[in-house]
C-alpha cells in the first residue's frame, strides 16, 4: 500500500491529565432544561429508522442512534457533526476527504489529509449502497435527504468492515406515487475576507408517472463557494481567494410499486466537485490569518457516481430485499512539494545545487466498488424477530502518484520525461464474502434480548511499482496477497419501563480488514497485517417525558480497541508498512436533549465526554501507555434554540446555535513529527425565515464572532517554515435565501 512514513523524535511526552468522567455526569441536570406545560407545545413526532436493516421506531432501537431530519442551514457533514454526540470530523475543507471519528477511535495523524487512504473506522452508506472504498470520496451531497442516521459503537454484525466506530447512513427521499411536487431554492452569501459572492441553487421535481404504481424524483443542484485564502508566493504570480469550490449534483430515482407486495426502486447519483486549493493558511510565516505560502496552486477534482437497484418482496411473515450497487470514484489533485525537496539532507549535493528548485506532486485515484446484498427480515410485530443476509463486494483500485521538478532535468543535463522524477502506481483488488444474522426475542412484553453474528472472508491482491528518473524507465514492482476470515458477535438486552422510557445494554464487536504489505519477492517479514478489532460495552437510556414534549437520551460506553493498525517502518529495509501494534481504550458519556418549549420555541442540545488513550506501550514505534488518541476533543457540546410560530397567513422560523469544540491533538505524542495541540474554540450561528403560502425567504449568519478555528494542518518538521500550514474553518458568512414549492 502506498502510504507515508511516520517520523519520530527522541523525546517522550507526558500523558495529559485526565478530566474526570464525573464532570460529564455533573452536567446532566444542566442539560435537561425545564419544560413548561402548554397547550400550544406540540408533542415530538415519531421517527422511523432503518439502521438495523428493518423499519422501526427510533424509540424501539436498542443502541446509541441519532437522527438528523431538519436540513435547514445544513450544508456539510460538519453541520451534522455539530448535532450528534460522539461524532467528530477532521474538517480540512472541500478539497480533502473528511475524516470521520466516532467515540475517539483514531490512530492516524491529523496531517495534510491528501487522498485519505483506506483506514476509515466509520462505515458510510447511501440507503443500501456502501460508500466504503479504499480512498474516501468527497462528502456526499446533503440535498433532498429524508434523514441521516448516525449509529455510534461497533456495527460489525450488520455492516462488517470499517464499522469499528459506527455508521453514518444517508437516507434519500424516494418518489411519491400520489403527489406531484416541485421545489426550487436559491441562496447567496458573502464570506469575510472574500472578494466574491457564494451561490447555492437546487431543483427537486417529484411526479407520479402512473398513479400509485410508478413515480420519478429528480434532483439538480449546484453550489459555488467563493474562496477566502490569498497567496502572494505562487511562482505563477499572486492570486486571491484561491480556495474556491464548485459542486454539482444530480440524482434521479424511479420507484415501481408493481403489486401490494413487490416494489422496485432504482437510483443514480452524480456528483462533481472542483476545488482551487486548500482551505489552509500559514499565519506564522505570512503574518496573516488567511494567507497561504505554497509555490504552486493545489487544485482537486473529484467525480462520484452511485447507482443502485433495490427490490423488496413482502411475504407476510418476512420481507425479502435484494440490493445491487455500483460505486465509481475518480479523484485528481496536485500538491506543492517544494519545501520537502528543499529540506532534504543538505550534505547530499543533488537538489541543493539547483537554485530555482521547485516540485509538485500529481495524484490520480480511481476506485470502483460493486456490491450485492440479499437479506430476509421477519415481521417486526411478533415476539420473535430475526434477519439473515449475505453480502458480496469487489473493490478495484488504481492509483498514480508522480513527483515533478520543473527545469531540474535540463539543469542536470538528464532526461526527466515531462519533468517527472518519481512515479508510483498501485493496483489492488479486494473481494469480500459475508454472511450475517440477528435475532431478538421478547421474554416478557417489557424485556427483550438479542444476539447477532457475522462471518466474513477477504481476499486482497495488490501490486505497487515505483520508478525513479533519470533511469532506463524500468519499474521496480512489489506484490502482496492476503486471505483473511473471522467471525464477529453481538449480544444485547432492552427493558421498557413504559412505552416511552427504556434502558438497553449491549456488547458488540467491530473490525477493520487486514491486508498485505508490499514486499519484494525475497522478503518474508511484515508481509501481512491483521484486522484490528473493537469490543464495546454500552449502557443507555432512551426516554420521552411530559406528554412527549421532552426527549432525553444518554449512553455510557467503554470500547477496547485491539491490534491497532499503524503506519510504521520495516526494520529490515526501511519500507513504509502497516503493522499491528498495541491496544487502546475509549470510554465516555453522550447526552442528548430535545425539548418543546412554550410559545413555539424548542431546544436541542448534546454533550460528549470521551477519554480515549493507548493502554499498551510499543517501544518500536514510540507509543506509550496513556498516550491520548489524536483527532477528537475530550469535550464537545452544542446548543440550538429554535422557533416556529404562525402569525396570520405567515409562519416565522428561526434558530440560534452555539458549539464548543475542545482541544485536539494531531498525533499520539511528541515523538511524531506532526504532533501539535490544537486549541479549543467556540462558534455561533443564527437563522431567520418567513413562509407565506408557497414562498420562503430567509437570512442567516454563520460563525457570528468570526472565530478562527484550527482543525488540522502540517507542522514544519519536514516542510520547513514556508511549507507548514493550518486548516481553518470558514470565517463569518452572511447570506439570504429564497425558495418556492408546490
């Protein structure tokens, strides 16, 4: 596998002082805001979820699951993470893949984030289609969704690979077979430090083609975000607002209800994104908060295509579902490498002989994933409930990575084809075969017990070839081949004190696939790395009070993460490899409150405390018992006050939100070159809108205080002062929107 080498220093960092778990519990009374009885306060609506691969009420789900179904003002996965306890993201802007972290389970450094790699610990699905490929795709468009379901904790029995931390499931709106509708919207906004305006438009059309039998739904969308980062250091000349991005989306869905028992739904989703440069600045070098210092622009282009067919047949005692899915992702990007080359060993006279040395990297990734799933799910209205299923997928990967040094070949008097000095290619094929099943039984009308299991088999074949120029152009190739199988399990129980108050407990396993390292034919060490596993114990409460005007959910969890996969260096020949090393533990508490208040107000709030750290010392890679896992804050909190009120013929709506993001470390400890501690920060946003008949007009301001939050970046260890940077959140943005629907 093509990956970067972790660099180590010689000094040891002292583990941070732990924040007592009691702190989170002490905040519990503050989170549960009082609710006043009022006749005008409506009860909370019932939410139906599908994360357990069957339709059921959220109240009946025995696990930590959050649902987001209000998308007013929601633009990206970062807006979702603000609403969900236990979910954190590595937000590097639209150019880079968004790293998903649930309950603090992450070992990789928070660095430049280019390409993304295949190390995700959170599975992502669009309906029944798995997004999980080798390299993380651009964030899925959040337009025309029914809801987003975030399941926290291992989901290995139902979803298999990469669901160690949990699952994010995007549920799209399906065609309505009875009603014709059209919705169109437009938005315009201005971001501080930007010279241009941003635009966002979309159109959704739903039409029955044959009443109650055949329907079609169409989404067309386009987003154009102005940049706010300037760069006067480019070799091509100074440019402003370099990090602009354009995102186009189209989705067409067709639903055929052939009979009362048989339905066929097909969907095709297309998404293309173009980004001008990183959402990053180098304040310590440029002495400006929003100025970059790279020599080359670093654009990205991504194209995502998803196609799926789902057939469901209701047999009375059970429902049979068959899904066939296709995933196709193409990614191209360029990254400045100049400061890396300049910083190479000055005692070796090669690059440093060329005064005008500059370098960039060009990468292309193509991933195709075909999958099929067949499952049989029993009727939910019986004491004994069960499901069984089988899953198959094939991933095909092609990667091209080249380093270019313009003018250097001419300086050497050597031939560098197209300024290409180094070329690496990777091809890989992964086949997965899985079978799974779950069963739940009501011992009494109040007491449920459940269990599940999954058997999986992986066959992984890969080849990497590298070529250095100037040379005869003959590549050096290494191959790997690995076959792995194992079984996972889950047990749980749920007790209903009333129809609105229940507690649950569960013990669940999750895993991330192992694989083969690239090895020369004569090398027998470090050929493979095993899957890493997580075992989570969880105790939770799901409840509604005061005639369903208050919802309060809580979860306590402790997750043991074993045989963690880490990037390291082979001792025998210095190869960059993946290896299994050490164990970790993540434990904490998650709280959610949703309250209907008098006079049209409502309150949503969540709080997370996570203590995630290594529990084993592995001296070979300089990690130690007690080291904090990177990427997630120990504490995260958000509060949203919303308002909806009818006044005459108009309906007014508004919201005021606040989010606190705790401090984050970018690596396990100071032995890693990119280790930094990112400060905590707070953000606030506000929205106001009015709906009159078919029209809605709104205004909003995001990041009211213009907070400069840092979410990641690259230290100066290898790239020097000019090559370092920090990813920043979007500055204050003010805008207006208008929409029409009928």
